[in-house]
C-alpha cells in the first residue's frame, strides 16, 4: 500500500536550519508529484512546496521562498525539504504527500489538501526565538 514516512524534525533556534526527509513506498515514486505541507497549532494545513516528476520544477509558498528548497532522489524514493533561516512562524507539523496523475508537474491547485489522498504521520518542527 502507499506509504510515506516523514523524518528529520526537531527543535532548532531561530536562524537555524533543518532538513526533512520523506521516504515513500508502495508506488512508483519517480512518477509522481510530491508536496510538503505543514500545520501549525490552531491553523489549517498549508502547502509549503511542491516538486513535479517531469522536469521537477518546484513551487513554493510565498512565506518560504528563498529559505526552503525542495528536492527529490528518485533512486532512494526520498523527498527532501531543506529549511534555512528558520523562524518561530515555521513551527508546525510537516507532512509530505504524493499527488496524481503520474508524469505530471505541480498544478496551480497544488496547495489544496483535499486533492491529496495519502498522508504520512508528520514530523514536528519547533523553532525557538
């Protein structure tokens, strides 16, 4: 079955960096667009970054542009999120999710969580001031 497992979260001071990983199984990882979401306490889940399977053109939320970098290693079935210059506003549980159809890129609706079917358990990122 489709499974994604996030890891790499933790506690970091403002200005610091973390790299999140998402290991996928149960589907052809290289063929699918992958997206990072996050959910802060009391807030809705929001799209952070998306990377397609074809040409792998990434998209970013305005709040993380220039600070976060999404990448993927298809040989390892793993998605990454490098997060730099972290601020307390980045504190959230971070999730990854695949989206179909296969062999596509990130559509304009990539931030809509209702368009994703499979989710991991998330990894907590806490940024202290």
